[in-house]
């Protein structure tokens, strides 16, 4: 395009020289007027276009090389333009609201190809994370972190809180019911009765050997022990059943008093709290516990990694199903879509408000750091083609104006 514009100037100069050589009379006068004005127009527009990017002919003429000399002003103006037109909260929020992010996300997630894309990305990130966590340094740091957190944990406060929840609305009585039912069923088993009878026989023979000898002579100590164990077990079962059937039974009242006293002791007895926490610390720091946890982590990590690597991974299949369910729900649940849009818009507004000043400063400082000649060259390559059309237009428009002025001159002289 620069060649075409230069060609127009050369043709105007050649035409001007020819018309002068032919005497500049008659039709040649009109041609001379056209070429003369076209030459002036071409040179003027060449000067104007060149002055934007550099000094014409290398001469330091004032108000030339406008872009290199005004680089700082251009940088600030460009940064302000981006800030006010692209990063203005109201403008950006209006565009995002029309975009309807929740609907776009729902449509995107509905595609099986996109679901597979998310699953593939999740697989890669999960495998990378598992690989990182398998490093000895990371595992050691993670173990030390967990140990530190466990040692700083106040077990008595947590236990008191859990028991408070447990005793709320008499839930601890339900726990007692479960324990009593298990005890009742256990005492009613033949195995327990046989065990009690055997213990009675052993105890009586050890404590009263002569009496048991006399009894054996008259009857059987074993039969008497069996009969006594049956009656004892039956009596104990009846006691347990009575405790289960009576909400105000003595066992329940004593259990209620005991557990409230225990909660109060956890909160107020500093010596008891120290004992509990010391026990907790010994358990946490024991080699057996740490070895168990380490082995458990190795097995768990290996199981997760093996599942993720499989084509029919249960975890990834669950992820895809969750994405499908989320897409369907977002498509039909207006409340959910609106909530997602509101949340995303709020996040975007907060982010823009935080980054707006920093992005503006970054754009301005980046443009200011560019080399003057490189900046002018890049802009010239971007808009130079259109600027060369201006030179061509200047040649033609200048020539047309020359013809018009010559016509006015001829008319006035006539």
C-alpha cells in the first residue's frame, strides 16, 4: 500500500512535469491544475501520516513522531479506556447478567463430551495430587501437621460437648436402652448360664471344700450350681427388663446423675482434664497408632489411585452422574440458577473492584516500558494499510480540488 500511495505521487509529479512541458495551455492547463493539486495533497498526507510514527525525513520538526513522543500519554489513555469500558463494574455486570452464566453452564455440562472432559481433567489432577502426597517429605509434613493438631486438641472440651448433645432431650437414655437390651439378651443365653454355673462350682470348691464334699455325697454341686445360675440369670434379666420398662427406674436416675456429673467433671476438674489429655497424647504419639495410620493411608491412597486409573472408575462415574444431575437441576430449578448467577455476579463484582486499579496500572506500565520504535512499528503495522489509503485519497481529492479551483479561476477571468 505504501508503494501504491507512492505511485500515485509519482504519477502526479510526472503529469505535472508533462503539462508544464506542453505549455500548460488549453486542456493541458486543466491537467496541470489537477496534477499540481494532487502532488500537494499527496505530499501533505504523506507528511501527516509519517508524522504520526516518526520525524519526516529524519528532521526533528515540532509536533512530529507523535506516537513515540506521546507514549506515556497514550499508555495512560489506553489504560483508562480499558478500565472505564471493560472493567467498569456496572458495564461488566450488565454483560454478565445478559450472558446468564448458570444457563450457559447447564448447557455446557449437558454434553457428554464436556462431562468426559471434566472427568479427564479431574483424573489428571487427582493422580497428580496423589503422586505429590506419596512423596516422603510431603507425607512426613502431613503427619507432623496432623500430630501437632491432635496434640493441641482439648479432648475433654470435645467430649463434654459431645455428651451435651447426647444428653439433650434424653438421648443418653436411648443409649442406655440399647445397652440394657444387649445385656438382657446376653444374660438369657445358655452360654452365659453355663459360664456362671462353672464359676460358682469352682469358687465353692476352692472356698468350702469340705462343705462341697458333703453336698456331693448327698447331691450334686454341679446340679445345684446349674439351678442357681439359672435363677440368677433369670433374676438379672427381670431386673434389666424392669429397668427398660420403667422410665423412672433407679438405674436410669443413677445413670442420669452419673453422666451429668461426668460432664461437669470434664469441664471443671483440671486434674481430670490433664489426665484425659495426657492419655490422648500418649495414644496419638504411640508408634503403633502412627504405624497404623501410615499403613492405612498407603492402602487408601493405593485403592483411590487404582480406581481412578480404571476406565470404569467408580469415583469418576459418580462425578459424571453428579454433573448430569447438576445440569438437569440447573435447567429446571429457576431458584438454583438464580442463586448461582447471583453468586457468580457477586464474585465477579468483588474481583473486578479489587483488580481494576491493578490491571489499569499494569497496562499503563507495560505500554510505557515498550521501545519507542517498536511501539510505533506495531501500531503502524496494525493501521498502516488504512493510512496509505488516506494518502491515495489525498492525491485524488487534491487533484479534484485543483480542477475545481481552476474552473472557478477560469470563470472569474472570463
